[in-house]
């Protein structure tokens, strides 16, 4: 019998006198002017809200936020803070994703690219971080040089690198980058938790954030991730810091930029039957390139 099954069964057999409210979210037909108390619209302002931020504004201690899987990602983020967004061991604060996706992806604005040389292009973003760059919805491979070395002379066609606050891309098609569909990881963190306790997040995919998919910090306790997928985020899929405690049941943490599961500051994160890609140990300033006989050897990451 799996650990995840035992965990879920525990909630079914335990009862509590506290009654949780359900808040429904639908990013296609919902309206933030509605009350969120029903999954479909009725008369007046009854019906689901549209944004995750509005759902968090409405939520109280021990409530359940239920996302409709509309097939369209929620281009939004969630921030849970303090007792208002907490619960008890028997009536946790819950976010039920129903297989939906939360994405930090945004399209590069028109006119963002600047030509540096015949095939080298540059874009400078206002928000710094561990970038992700996609073309036609597919991640492009990143070149990471040895710390302090200029990656531009060694950048291969179809690859990109971050250097001194800008992204550089080596053109590999007849089309100019400014005429193609490029997207990038814009928002910082998918789900941020700060000083919350007894929170359950289930059945949701979190992708393409500049830093982390999920970050629990500041003495978070009783955090449970059930069938959560965290992929292709800039720094890490899941982070536990500030003496926080996370349990991870099933799910997948893979293809994130620097770490998959990052544990800091006397924190803990315990996976049970989870698919977690092994992280490559990194220096304080991540580097996977080497200088051999005066030549920089690059490691290319998809």
C-alpha cells in the first residue's frame, strides 16, 4: 500500500467540527466580481472567480480552493501567508488543481530582440532571474559557461545564454528571431508559502517560472504536495527553506534549471514514491563549463 494512499485515506476517516468553504476558480468563464461559491454561474454574482489571486483574497482558514481544468493554463501565481491561509491537521487549507497548469510564461514583447552580430541576437528583460527561453512552446537549450567567462563566442546555433543581465541567442533558422514566437519565464514563483501550516496542494502542474515552482519558506509546517508536477522552472521545482517541512507524495519534479528539489536552512522535504530527477551539484554561481588548454568547453542543457 503506497504512502500516498495511506495519506489520502487518513483524511477520509478523520472528521472535524470545522466546516471549510469551497472557492471555485475557472479562468475561462469565471469573473472576479463573482463570489466563487459555485462551480458554474447562476443569477447575480454567483459563480466561479477567474483569477488565482482573487481566490486567495476570498479564502480563509481551512478553506478549499478548487481549480477548473479548462485546458488553458492559469497565467497567474499563488501566495499563501500566515494563519489566514493555513489549516489544521484534520482540516487543512487545500488547493485542488484537478490536473490544471499554473504557468509563469509570457510572450516576448514585439521589438525586444536586438542584433549583436550577423547571427547573434540580444534581449534585455526588466526582471532578472534564472531565465527560461522557449520558441514555439518548446524549451531551447541553455549554454552555461564557467563562472565569469563570456559565453557569446562559443554559443551554438539554436542555443541561448545569460550574460551580464541579458539573454543572447544564436540564430539557427532563416527567419529572424523577431519574426518568431518566443516566450520566456516571466513571473518569479508559482506558489509561495510563508509561515503557513497544514496546507495540501494536489493535482496541479507548475511550470515556467523564473525562480521556483513551489517555495515554502519561513517556518512552514505540515505542507503536503500530492501528485504535483513542477517542471522547467528557472531555479528549482520545489524549495524548502527557513526551517520549513514538506512531504511530497507522488508527482514529478524534472527539467528545472539549477535544482529539482532544493533544501536550505535546516529545512526538510521528504518524497514518497515521487519522480524526482537527480540534480547536478552546483557552485554558488552555477557553472558547468571548463577551461581546457585555454579553450572553454560548454555544457548544453535542453
